[in-house]
């Protein structure tokens, strides 16, 4: 019973922490009302709708070790196409 009570307190504390952290991030970003009345531009409206939300799909440059001991640099990840 005490373990369940402890788990409930931990879950409540984590939820409260995330709520306060979200409020602080919104205050730092200068956001208005979270219900859409703040007059700020949404990331889904206007020119932002044609771009990826998480940024451009460029990938990462990575060095891989070849079996013969050599190294090769190539680009891997989201948005990488071979040409």
C-alpha cells in the first residue's frame, strides 16, 4: 500500500514538474495565451506550414570504420538521398 502511495506521489510530482517547466518555456518564448488568443503566429500557419516542424532534413556526417582499417565519411539520417 505504501509503495502505491509513493508511486502516486512520484507521478503527481512529475506531472507538476512538467507543467511548471512548460509554463517557464512559454514565458521565455514570449508566448501569449495557450488557448490561441495570444495573437502569436502558429508554427502550422503561414509559411511555416511548408517546412518540417523539427527542422530541415539534412542528415549527419558520420565516419565509419572499414574492415581493412580505412575510414569513410558519409551522410546518414533523415532526408538523405543518394545521387
